[in-house]
């Protein structure tokens, strides 16, 4: 294949990585702090939202998805959609049982 | 007549260049399989938590939030160091890369040590699958701890594998088999480590922050 | 007809000859050549198929009279479990992709090998280890498994038979499937020849692509499900134990989230082969290429949305049942599109009824019956009546055996002459199709009636009113078995001693027919440059 020229994946530099790390640590402190409040059913939702934000930082920057070719983003979306479908349909059962 | 069969150049034609992008595609696909593996467990957790929310909340008091938080910070830091290690090798800085890689491995080991103390304490307090204390308690508590040990245990197994893989990578870096010309192995190993980190990012709030 | 002189190069350069350091068996089991790996898979999967067939024949024999005269109930449970595990995990799932896919995927896209040849070999080794462990579980620790291939909890956790080793074997086999999937996806993305855009790939390649996605994404769910049984049996965690709050239905969800997409792993490659065979033997280009290509992807995706139809009577919520039934009807649509397009391809074609084509004709009939009876099962009201009866057994044998496996046989008849360079006896092959077709229908059609009349599946005995149909079915199994023996004997004899086949005995137009039979080690002397779509038949050829 012609495309064997070394693809330039030198994405972020040391500085960006450290900034992301700081963000991740802050979000961790945030999620621990929030856990102290009594939010009943919302607890899980808030915790998951923060976890999703942290994961997208890791996926996009540490794992480079943001800088990769589109095909990787498509692949990730496919996996994401399947994940969503699995949860949604299982809960179509669990959530609606008498 | 037998030239074609014995020409060594002909035999090597199929590996003209190393395909970096292909290796990366293959690695991401493998990561999807790991993701889907844990999905099954997260699905069970979601279903049982929905049914036994009060019990899960109560069980959350038994887990060590502090150790969990410390372990989270450790893994996040190790993700940073492995990313820095890769950035270093891409810039040809072999020794910096090796150092960061070593720190990553140490973080992993630190994580496992913490886990050892954590589990020992919980088992010591009679909180293990099939223990009398658990069996006497409600169903929800039983399921919580069943999932707790299964999920954090499987995750821990992946940490062990990750440490082994990264150690091999460290050797390759020191020996020059991984370099700025060919950083693919380290990049792929890094991807694996980041996934291990991401799984913990979700495990942490689900098992440690529900009180 | 097959006296065409072989290209001189394949006398000295074909993948069957050894030139490396090793010789004999070692040169095969350590080979990273996709063609050799494909053949090793072929031999091993067919060997397991033979074992599975024998088990099936024994099961039919048990039905000779009601009352368990031949086998005890326990033994019968073990027979049908083993039959399912072997046929599904060791034969049909690896099936076409691992053997013929491995052999022909790189060639069809103009590559010299797959993207990860060493992983490919590892995949076969893992398959063999899994297979050996499965065999070992028959003899160790509690004996053959008796849970059914579905390993439902709580029985699979409580039974004394060797479930632990069996699920471990199946878990390991899963890795083989996953590695093949990763390999094929990367190969198709990265190694297509110059000029072969996505919409110039053969439809068999498209089918393998869609299948590979399922292998990668669905198999891990089976992995975790089996792992959980393993953990339960050893550590007694209680995740599925009803007495500790566990929900057996969640096990079923996890199990079928894999096992339904798994059936598309079984059928999609076969559908790809059908497109290949029909275009070659109708001498026409395919009708609706894009529709067929994209319908493979559609089936792969929608296949993830329907698993609950295996659980209609087990206690799911009404909402779930309604949703799954609706989605199940949806998945029939892309399959229907394929069947219509295939038939349209044949219209005004110049049909050459060689054995591969006859297998496709049999397939269209058998698969249609299987598919339509699937609608009976997918619709809630009728499913309640026939679920867990012989009706289901007939349905899945029609689609899997009559569908995927008949095409596997057809594919062998199509491609073995390319793989080994020799031709089998066409007349005997055509007769074997007929015998197989008759035997198959005798064996399985009565089961629709038996199920409709209420006979449950997996029972070692039955009420006297079912005896006549059971007898018919049993005789059918012997006819089928005879057909299998004749077919395989003909193929084996042909490959060893048949006349030379030449590069292109059928007039196919995809890339594999442009290279010698058997193919050279590197597949192509020069990587071809592709300039048009596949199935390009000149007007009036």
C-alpha cells in the first residue's frame, strides 16, 4: 500500500498532557466532593457524567483519538452505539418488570 | 525451474513496510473487545443497582473511599506518565521515555499493593463471597459484594497484564527495539494501559462513592 | 474439459510444496501462510463436524421408540449438549470465515496475506487448544456436560458434570474467533490492491467484513458470560443465584446478546458465497451490488437488536417482548433484499447448473423455509405455542444447516478445485446434492409438525402419537448421512486423484480465478491493479 509513509501522530506535547492530568485530578476531587451531597437518584447520574468527561479526556488526548484519522472515530462510534443498544434493550426488560 | 521457490527476496515481498496504521487499527479493535467484556459486568451492576438501590447504598459504606480515591489518582497519574513516555520516544529521548515508563510500572504496582491491603481488610471483616456475614445479610448486599470482587478483580487482572506488557516495552525501549523510527509497540501498549485506566474511572464512583 | 495445461509456475511454486526449513506436519502447523492456515481450519472444523454428525445420528436413534431404550435420560442430555457445543463453537462459527475466508480473502482483494499472519496462526492454535479442552471435559471431573449448549443458570452452576472445563474451552475458542475478526477487518481496511475501492470488492469480502465486526464486538460478551459461570462454580459468588437475589434472566440476556449476533456470524459469510456462485453460474453481474453489500452491514447491526426473541416465555417485561418482537421483524428485511436480488441476478442469465449452483438452489429453498418459520417464532402470540418445541429445532436447522452449511458445501465444490488444482466428479456431486436435499427435508420437516403438535425439545422420550414422525425423521437422518459420505468421498477422491482443473474451470471473474490452481505461495506475481467492479461479464459470454 502506498500509505506507508510514517503518519505523523506526534500530537500533544508534554505540556498538554500535564494540563489534561490536572483536569482529571480536579474532576476526581469534584466527584468525591459531590458524593457527599445527598442527591438520591441523581447521584449515579452526576457521577457517571463526570466519569464520562474524564474518559473522553483520556480517549481524546491521551489515546489520541482527536488527532487520528476519521476511521478511528467511526470505529469508536460503532462500539459506542452497540454499547448503548445493549443497555437500552436490557433495561426495556429490567425497568418495566412488574 | 526452482528459482521462484528459492528466491529469498520474493518471499519477503509481503512485508515491504511495517504498517503502523494497520497495527493501530488492530489494537483499537482489540480494545473494543476488552470494553465489551466489561460491558457485560457493568450491565449486571446497572440492573442489580436498579433493583436493590437501597442495599447498594448501604454497602457503599463498607468500601474504602480513601483507598479507592488514592488508587484513582495513581492510575490517572500512570496514564499521564505513559503518555509522556510515548511523547518522549517520539522525540527520540530514550532515557526520558524509559524513566516515565518505569514510573508507570511503579504506579501499577502501587495500585496492586493498595488493592491487596484493601481486600485483606474487607475479607478480614468477613466480607467475601459466601461468607456467613454476607449470607446473613440481604440479597442486595450479597450482589453488591459479588460484583465488587468480580469487577475489581477482573480489572486487577488486567492491571497485572498491563504491568507485564509495559515491562516488556521498557526492555524494548532500553534495547532500542522501540525508537522514534518505530514507536508503534509502545503506543499500542499505552492504549491498553489507558483503557485499564478508563475502566477504573467508571468502577470508582460505582463502588466507592454511593454513600 | 479440465485438461487445460496448468500454468508452468504452479508445478514449482504453489503453497502446497515445502521450501522452508521444516518439512511435513511441522511446516504446516507452524506456517503463517493464510492458505495453509485456511486448510488446517478446514480439516479441523470438518473433523469436529463429523463428530457432531455422529452425535446427531445417535440422538435420532434414541428416538426410535419412546421410553429411553437406548440411552438413559442423563446420557441423552449429554448428547444434545455436546452436539450443540461442537456444531456451533467448533464447526459453524469458525466455519466459512476461518477456512475459506482465510484462504480467499487476501486473494480476492489482491493481497499476499492477511494483515497479521502470525496472529492468524495463533488463532488456529487457540482453536485447537479450545477444541482439545472441550474433548477433555468429556472424560474429566464429572463427565460430559448436560446443560444444553446454552449453559443456562442455575443448573449450569449446580450440576456435577464438567461445566467448568467446558466453559473454559468455549472461552478460549472465543479468542480464536476474535483474532480472526480483528485480522480480517484490518486486512480489508489496509491491504486492498490499488484500484479496489470499497465498492469494487467482491461480495464475499463484504460478507466477511460484516461478519468480522460481529466477531469482534459480540464475542467478548460471551466471554464474560462464560467467565461468570466459571467464577460462580469456583467461588460461589452468587450473582445468578436466585436464593441470593440473583436473576437467572440476566444470564439469559448476557448469553443471547452474543448468541443471537452469533447466528449472523454463521449466515453472513454463506450469503457472501451465494453472491459469488450465482454470478459465476448465471454468467451475469450481480443485481443490486450496493444493496447486497450494505444489507450485510445492516444485518450485522440489526442483529444486535433482537436477542430477546429467545426469551419470550422466560419472564421478561411485556414492554421488552413487544420491542424485541418488532425489531425481529425488521431484521428479515435486509435478508429479503438479498434473496430478491439473487433471483433477479438469475433472470435472463445463462444458467450453468454445476454442483455449486445446485447447492445454492437448495439453499434458497431451505433458507426461505427457515427464515419464514423464524417469523412464526418472532411473533409473540405464535411463539408461545411453539417455543421450546421441535418447531424451534426445525427452524434453526433449516437456517443454519440448510442455509449456512449447505452453502459451505457449495463453497467447497466451488473453491476446492482452485485450492488443490483438481476436479471432482460432477455427476456424483450433483447426485449428492439431491440425496442431501431429500434426506435433510425428511429429517427436519417432520419436526415442524411435531413441534406444532406439542412435542418439547431436548426430551429423551415422547408420547406414542409422535412415533410415526420420529421414525420418518430418523430415516431421513440416515439418508442425509449417506449423502454426506458420498459427497465427501467424492470431494476427497477428486482432490487427490481427479483430473487437473485449470486456473478457471467455472469462468469466475473475481481475482482468485486469475491465478494458477493451486495458488502460488505469494498469491500474485505482481499485485494486480483493479480497474472495474467484480462480476464483470462481457455481453454474450
